[in-house]
C-alpha cells in the first residue's frame, strides 16, 4: 500500500501557510518580498491556511485520494526547498563589506530619482529652509544624492548649513576624520539592493567600527563642489526593524 497524497499535500500547504504567517506577523516580509510585493505574505498566509484546513478536514474524514507517486514525492520535496534554505542557511545581512563591493557599479545616481522624487524632496526641503536651525525633513535617499550631486541639491533647495538628521550604518574609509553612512535601497526585494551613501565629517569624535548603526545630526558643508555632513552628534542606535530604504513617490 502506498501513501495517500492528500495528507502530504495538506502538510505542504500548512508549512507554506506557516512560513507566510511568520513573514507577515513577524514583520519580516520586507526582507524577502520588498515594498511592492509585501501583500503576498498576508494573501499567502490566509489562502494557504484555508486550503490546508480544507485538505486536513478531508484527510480526517477519511476521504479517499490518489496514492503518492515517486515523481510527486520529489515535486513536493522541491516545494519545501526554499523554506529549508531560509531556515537552515544563516540570514546574510547587507553591511559595510557588501556596500563597498556594490559601490563600484551599482550605487544610486541622483538622475535615477526622477522628476516626481525631486518635486517631493524639494517641497520638504523648502519648507524646512524657512525655519532657522530646524532639522530639514529630507529622506535618506535624497540626502545621499545631495552629498554626491550638488546639482541635485540645487534642484531640491538644499544649501550649506542645512541641518539634517538620519540613521545608517558605518562604512569606514580609512580616514580618521570622516566616514560614510550607508543604507541599502530596494525596489523589489533584498536581492536587488543597491547601496546609498552619505559622507560624514566626524568632527573630532571617534568613528565607530564598520556596521555600527548611528543616528547622525549635523549641518551640510560644501568641499570641492561636493556636500558633506559636518556631524554635531553621533549617537549609537539599534539597527531598525527594517534596515532597508525604498523609493517613496
């Protein structure tokens, strides 16, 4: 006698439903699915849970079903491989080493932000510029583009002495007086992440090691045509629950 296929299918469905539930309720969906596809987690959790319950009830009621073939057993195992990979393989965090490697050919250029991004950032920066000594409401991606592209700074109304505050992880440059703060930008999921950087002058404070998360407050200064952030304070913080940044149109 062979094994009935129905309970095996029910187990597969329960495992996948549990995986999506974990992503959804555990706040991990952004790490694996990205901002445009996070809906897959609640949708998959609900639909697969209902399907698994249905299969489970049929199995408990003793409903007959086809026998599990060898080919189907192999197919079911393949369906579990992605979950086994997530569970058994340590989660790789994108940090300073990855940022340095990807910086050579995949880091973000300001021209990629597009007109809509510029318009949104310009409105926020202009409002902040009217208030002396206030922290400008500039998101990390726009600020990273400002520090590398003075023309983009003009587009969004950012000037020297504009005060900013942001959070990122340390990427040391080998210099004792400055370093880079980085975040990874994702458009689909973590697999397509590209680094964005903010150059920071330490202002005499010791620079933490690579991958340390900091909240940096300071003012923009211009050197040789490029903007840097002159740090007023460097505050160690915990890594955010979602370490990635996304484009907000």
